C-alpha cells in the first residue's frame, strides 16, 4: 500500500468541514483528490463526463462517510458550469475550494494537428479551467476562506515536441492562474490560488488521448505507461493537497517535474536542445 494512504486522512485538519469541488473526478488524480479530501473531513462535489466512472468515485467517497454531491458535467460548456456552481452552492450553502482538474491530451506535430484538435484540447484544458474559476470565484470570495487549485502540467513549464495543443493549453493555465493569484492579493480577497504542475503520473490522460493521423499512438502509450508515468495518482493527490494546505503558489508533482523546472530555470531556452534530443531518442526519431 502507498505511504500516502496513511497520510491521506491527516492534513492537520485543514480540510475538515470545508466544501471542495473537483472536476474530472471520474478517474486518476481527480478521483484520488476527491477520496483524500473526503478522508480529510471535507464535503465533496464531484463531476465528470463518464457516468460509470463518476458513480464509482461517488461510491468510494461515500464509503469514507463524507457528504458528496455528484453531477455529469462537461467543463467546456460554460453555461452548464455556471449552473453547476449555483447548484453546488445551493446544496452545501458554501464553497471553499475548487480543483479545476479535468483535462485531455492530444499527440501530433503541428503540421498534422487539425484546428479541431486544437479547439478540443483548449476547450477542456484551458477554457474548462477558466469556466470553473469564473463560475466558482464569487462563492469562494463569499466564503471568506476560498482556494482555487488549477491543474497545469510539467508541459506548462517546458514545451514538448508533438504536444503543441497540450502545451498551449497548459502554458495558458499557468499564466491565467498566476495572474489570478496576484489579483486576489492586490484586491485583498480571501482566496488563495495554486497552480499545479504534475509530471509523469499514472492516469489515463494519454491512454484516452487522441493522436494525429500518422502518429504512433500505441508507441506513445507504451512509452508513457512503462517509462514516464512513475508516480501513482494517489501519491500525486497527496502532494497536491499538502501544497494546497500550505497555500503554495506552485506545486511541482514528481521528481521529473522538479528536475525539469530546475533545467528550465538554469538554461532558459537552452532546455529545448536537451528536450529535442531526448524526445528524438525516446520516440526513435518516429
């Protein structure tokens, strides 16, 4: 059993009694965030686009004895997200935390990535974060003790060949979230803001992702699952929640995220030569 299991229900009581909203809660980090928040004493609102997966997460959260509200939700549908925030606020009476976690992936070079591919990734990975933040922010401010936690990526720190759509969305999430944090400080609103940058975490984001025509999706999945995804979703969620509890501006999840962050800081744009060489070797020159 992961060491995070013993820590999951002990965040110094920080989440006890708070209402936390988690998008993309049907699997991976979203599911683990919901479970650990529940074990930490929070009331949890969960959403996803996959009914069966959402039902499974709800059952797991309820098993901890926590109050849970679940609803099917596509975070790209702005009016639906606005209505969802109102529904959650009416259900629980207050909202303290929003974890904008839902995301998808697309793999392929710019030459082969279609405009629809870019639209699909941006709609979920960037606009989904904006929609969730904008919809819930008034309730977080009203709570007097709010927190926005937005999931960017390792690829929001560095660019990666064949990930231009994902890079664009995750860099945008980083910029949006860092600007939001500064605005909350300037306005003296009672809302903390955290940007999360996971490295290789064992989730289905690549397995369920799309690839451009001519790209080797099976090879990518094999590489991700066997070599790159080293941290469990459970451990990743624990890192994120500990960072949230400490009000950190940026949470780097995994040794790879920390190493890349140092590389980019040390080399500036020079990191691109390293990443280009490494990517070429890993993918065998495609």
